[in-house]
């Protein structure tokens, strides 16, 4: 097993007033040549958007974009004709493909919205743009890893153009969180949303990240109740 640890405090940070964002990998004005990506995972941003504010219409192409709200309500509009609201427990997937424009705004005037923005490099370029959204309950994630997103050839409701899976679990203190890779040639990027766990000799606390590869199974000890996000992705 090979690993790389990214402490929460080592992430890039941008404060635009209306937007506060922590960048696990190089993004916008944050540049670290040693942290450009982990395999096909290109972006993992932890964003706070102020009440009533948001991202104006902007373009994307040839990228798989996943948004996971952690609190609040985010309104999405795009050039495919969608006008949707995504909330806590929702997962949104957009395949930008040949090109799409979209905007994202905090729907509420009285509270911030917090969400994860994830970009995964696709295995096929210039596909037709596509939008998917689904709600998952916390109960489905209790002491197990629930698969949220999978490859395009899977039977999951949320799919991306990459041989990759995104899973989430909420584990009680004292339990063991186990994850068997769906493809041992892949790697896994672990992002700890909250709590405290250990993997091997490494202890992780809230917002720490860890890349793991050259293994077929992960076993994590849950030291304090924890919510864990796993991104299993090709390494090249």
C-alpha cells in the first residue's frame, strides 16, 4: 500500500468575500506543482457561498463535475435547460462533454450554503452533455459505504464517463470501516468530512485527505463518529 496525506490545514484557500473555498488540489490562484491531481481526480473544493450569492454563468467542457451540498440550498441553471435546486443529501452529476454553461447560486437570502465541488477527468472526450441528480438518506450510509456515483456502464442512477466510483459512509465511534476496491488497479482518495479515524499509522481528523493506491482493500478504525467520502479512480 502506498499513501499520501493532505492535512486540512495544508489546502489552498481563497476568500472572495461572497465565496470562501479550500482547494485540495491546485485551482485558480492556488498552485502547487506537487498537488495537481490524484490520478484522474482533478479538483476537490470545499466551498462556502454567502447568502444570495453565487457563480455566474460560466463554461465547462470535457470534465465530469460532481456537486455534493453539505448544508443549505444551491440553485443550478444550465444551457441544457435545467433549473434545479440541490440540497443536503443530494448529489448532482454533470458531464460537460462537448460544452455546457451553467450558474450556481445560493437560493437563500438568510444563510450560507456549503458544498463540495469535485472534478474527474473523463475517459471519453466530446460526449453529449448530461445532467443527473439524486437524493440519498443518512440512514442508507449508517456503518456502511453507500455507492453514490459509478461508471457509465453501471446500473447506478448517477454515472460518469470514467472507471470510477464515489462512496460515502457514516460510522459510529469504535467501529471499523472497510472498503474493497472495485478495481484493484485504481486508487482511492479518502476525504474525511468530519470525525476522527485512523488508517494504518495515520490519524485523520475533519477535512483531512489521503490518497491510497497499490492495495485492494482499506480498513479504517473509527476513533470518533465519522463521515467518510471515498473517491475510487484510475491512477492514469
